[in-house]
C-alpha cells in the first residue's frame, strides 16, 4: 500500500514519524479506541492507520518506535518484560502450548523464554477476549487498557500471534 506521508500534505501527522519514519519501513501496531460514546474497538496493522478508525479517536501502540535518526527501539520496555518474566517464572508450560517455531529457546524456565514479541501478541489476544471486554467495559471507554496476567501465558501469546497474522495478512 503506497501513500503520501509528508508534512506538506498531511495536516496532522501526530507521532506517525516515530512509528513509520519511511514508507519502506514496516512495523506492526495495535490500534484501539477509547471514548465514552464509541464501543471499544481493536485492530492490527503493518501500515499507518487512518485516525478515522474508531470514529477519529484511535490510538496506536506500535511494536517498534524510531528516534529522530531512524534508530529502531523496542516499544515494550525492559521493565515491562521483566514484570512478565517475574510473574510467569514459576509457571510450567504444557507441551501443547509451547511455541512450535522457537526451537532455539530453552523451555526449561518460562521466564527466560518470554520475549517482547510474545508480550505484544499476548496483549492482542487479551484485548480481544470477550470476558475481558465485558468485565472492563466502562474502563475501556475512559482509560487506556490495563493488561491482567492470565493463566497459561503461552496459549494467549499463540492466540494473539495467530489472530494478528490473520488481521494483518488476510
């Protein structure tokens, strides 16, 4: 998808230059709506999304962000990664919930296996969970989502990865 993204044409570029500094760079992002009069919506994209998604009140949470020099940085902090690792460090993973394509990882300790990409996918799955959306319906209309620690992190991460792949590449 080609588009024209320049300050001369685009009136309000917001922080898109920190997510997609050049057209050639792909990134993944989760977009959400937070508004009292609009139902909570969520989606994923690998391109800049129109601010009109979600009735002009969408916010994007990219996997990467870029500094002024184009250097890529993880958008999930090391502190966030450590919180997930410390929470799930005593969790044992069942054979069927192990990621199939991550043979280079050691499956001995779950805390060492969790990556920032796994967390990104986990979050996407949780935000699509109907029970989560029902329980936090009022909160999702007025504040940024908070992500709970569900049992079986790996199952949620796998669901999120599959769902994101479907939403981005369908």
